[in-house]
């Protein structure tokens, strides 16, 4: 009950705030691990916009699981821009009629100004000798990855493993399925989100290897120095977290110009540098060259190449009764 | 002018009844009515397939069993706590009394993380238990522990005022008439407390069935083994499957409501029995 009252009060306060300063605020609805990235980026953009137009703007951020954030926007959260973990979630916003169906074509690089990939986090000294995806099949290993049905990051993990198996000599759909099922049989805890999985691995010391976003792995490394190591596999998936303007909202609030500038600034050298510093791989080649030591060389495949896009991947693997569910169907263990 | 004969002694019936109906509609009925409304967007076959999926069935079973066990444990120990707090005075009683409400005030996610840290295989309690081969975190046992934690205040708080009203002289009278201690407890104390006890049990159970925040951290969320129904609802929402989510929710609602009705029936039966 107390929670409900607090929620209502908070809602009223938020609405009042939004109304009072609607003209000069921008709301960026994003997913969980981008918190630090957008803190830095927003500060830089506010300064840039002030210098360019003389206007002072205020940028508010909202973070949470990617799917839940998309749902909040569909249900009416006034997001000017959305910066989510996967194109599937932006597609959902587009299907609700809030933004153009062709949103992905409106900005360069599939509307993904920075990229990331999936790497392994292991204990100091790599006691189980994990070098590449193939080592995850070793018997007796415990692997930590969240539930792909509830976590966007986990879906990238799953697809990266599948793509690796498909690219092995003699790799087919069947061997890939076997490989991925093998991995999930070694998962002792299926957390609901990427942060939860990191906590299970780092604080609770459960498991031998964590499949994680590259940026999340670096963050964990920084927080518990000397306990962990990052292992970069030979091949992984190119994760493209997309950004988009929510047309319906910016047109109503009259913020289209600033919202567009905000997303474009992500592609500028300044924006790219901020992303690189927060361990997101920049698209800009000059910035990438300067940070080349910060990112291990790894062969990357895209979701479009390997799976024919998010809609198809989602339908085959993650819908109810899809390949992921079949792994856990009784009798298959 | 003939005034209504059955005019009530207290004024304001119309106003308060109106307020009650308005308030209940706004807070309970309208939100709950949208549940079947959303569910109705799916076909009967799809509805049946959703709610009889083996994973969903396993989750109902887990959710209801763990909640019943947790409520039962709370009923037992909650009685002891309430009894001690009312009948004895000891230093620090007020502090203990205030502690009871903590599970209400704590955000459930915090409770979940704390319990998981404690009961994980490397935790303070989890490590010694693991030596005896008892695993708590990431098993149904861990889920029950979390549900016991969040349900604890209900039994204590419902029993406390009733025990306060229970005059010790009644027990003394029973004793002076030759009843032994067990007889006083079973034939005098328990029957008087039973209605409130059942209320506390029902509240703790109802709270546990719907609990999400604290459980997802300690449950491990393994399909078929430690997936609670609320998690499956969130999973469906994550796939923008509103209808599927509300289908599972409707079934839980029906199950919880019928169980609560049964408990209410038991309660009024026990109240009639001890009426004096």
C-alpha cells in the first residue's frame, strides 16, 4: 500500500515536472548498462547545444531492462529518444505506431552509433583454461548467462554461441542447437538480467565463466581488480544497440530538432570518443584507431548475416515454444 | 412525513457506502477487470495452450506450494513471536516489536539480494549448510525462505491484538478448574485465536503467491524447477505478449481467490464455534 502511494506521488511529481519544463527537456529512455555512458554524453551534449544555439536544455535519463523500457514507451512514457539494447525492441515501438517503420534507415550504420560484442569473463589466472567458445563444451564447467527470454544481453550471448557453432567445420543448424543446449545445461542460475548475472558470477562466486557484454565485462573488471580476467573469443557477434527518435513524442513536444541533433552528436568524434571511453566500440575509424589498444581484435558477424535479422531470430529462437524453450522441455535433459 | 423506521443510529451511511464502492472500484475492481479484458483478445485454444503449458503448470505448483509452506511456517513461528511480545515484558521489547514491520518497509529487491548473498553457496549461512549438502539459494527451498521473510509480519500483526484481548484470567480459570497446560493451550487459547490466526495465514499466503521482487534473485529461475508464476508473467510481457501474461495472471487470480474463500469459510466456521 505504502508503495502504491509513493508510486502515485512520484507519478504526479514526474508529470508536473515534465509539464513545467517540457520545452527544454529531452528524455532518453535507455537500457541498463548505458547509465555511465549517457551521463558523460549528456553533459557533453548540453554544452555543445548551448554553444551552438544558446539554448539551455536538460536531459533526463531512464534505465532498465531493454524490453521493459520499450514497453514503458509504448504504454505512454514520453521518450524523445530511445537507445535500446536490440533492434527488436525498437521495432516493437515502431509497430505500436510511435515511430517510423523504417527507423533503422534514418541514421548511419543501422542506427547503431556504437557497437559492442560478447566476451568471456573468467576467474584470475583462467583456472579452467577457457580460450574460445569450443572450451565451453568442456565437461564439469559452470557457465553463467541470464535468461534470454527476459534479458536483451542474454539474447546476444545465445546468438553469439549459435553463430560460432554454425561457423565451425561441419557446422549445421543441428550442431549449433546441440552446442547451445550443451551450454544452457551448464547454467546453474538463469538470472533475469545482465546485471544480475554479473552479480551471481562476481559477488556470489558462482560459475567458471560469465558470458557478458564487452562493456559490462570491463566494468566488472574495474570494480573487482585482480580477481577476474577477460577472455576474447576468436569470433563473436557484432551487437548493435540501436538509437531512434520517437516521432509521435517529438512532434507533440516540438523537440524534433534537438532530438535529432542529440542522436547525430553520438556519431560525432566527441560522441564516439565518449562511447569508446565507456568501452563501447566506436564506428568512427579515426576514433577507433586511437582506441585500438582498448578493444581486442575479434572476428565479428552480424545478426543480419547469421540469422536474417532480429524479427526472424526472435521468432525462431525466443518466442514461446521456440528453440530456447525446447532446450528446457521436460524429457530433453 | 413518515421517517424510515430502520434509520441507522450512526449517520452517514450513504456517504461512506458511496465512498467504499468508489474506492474499491477505483483501486481494485477496475484494474482487475482489465485482466480478463486483455485475456479476451486471445482465442480459447490459445488461452488453454498458454495456461496448460508444462512450464506454466510447474510454476503454478511451485508458487502455490512454496507460498503455502511459507505461510504455514509463519503461522507457527508468528504465533510464538506474537505471544512473547504480548504476554511477557523484557528489555528491548519495543525494538523487537518494531523489527517485525521491517519486511513491510524494505524494498523487496533488497530483501532478495540480501537473502541470496546470505544463502548462496559462499554466503554466511549458505556455506555451512552446503557442507551438510543443503542447498538453499537457487532451489525451491530458497524461494520458500524469501516468502517466509516477506510474509512474516502478517501473522504476528493479526494475532497481537487478539492475544492482548485474551484475558489471562480465562486461562487461570481453566487451570483452576483442573485443566492441564496442554489442555489450556489447545482448548482455550487456540480456539480463541483461530479466526485471527487464519486471517494472518491467508494474508501471508496471498502476499507470497504474488511476490516477485525478492524471489527472482534467490530462485535461480530455472525452467521447470525454480520458475515462479510471476516470473513467467514478466517473461511474457518482455515478449510483448500481454494476452499470454494476463492469461497466467487470471489463473493465479482464480486459484488465490478460491483458496482465500476457503480460508474465509474456515474462519467464520471457527468463529461461530468459539462464539461466547
